[in-house]
């Protein structure tokens, strides 16, 4: 994950897809920032930016 204001890496990579990511969307869920990612592996994942760990397959 990257801090766009400093161009510096923050935290570790978010692991979960088994192939490349082709799309990202940013949003809020219950007041918390999230990212939704879509992959070439035909999966979509919702990631919390407070705790960047995928909720599962």
C-alpha cells in the first residue's frame, strides 16, 4: 500500500488474489475507508484500509 501524498510505501502488501488486479474502487463502509479490487482470477475482494487484511476468499 502507498501513501499518495508522500509516494512512500506504508504497511505490507495486501495478499489475496491469485492473479493480477485489473480494477480498484475506493469507498466507505459503515464509516470506514475501503478498497474493492477485481482480479483476473475472477474474484472481487473488499479490503479495510484500517486493517488491510482480506476478509477471505
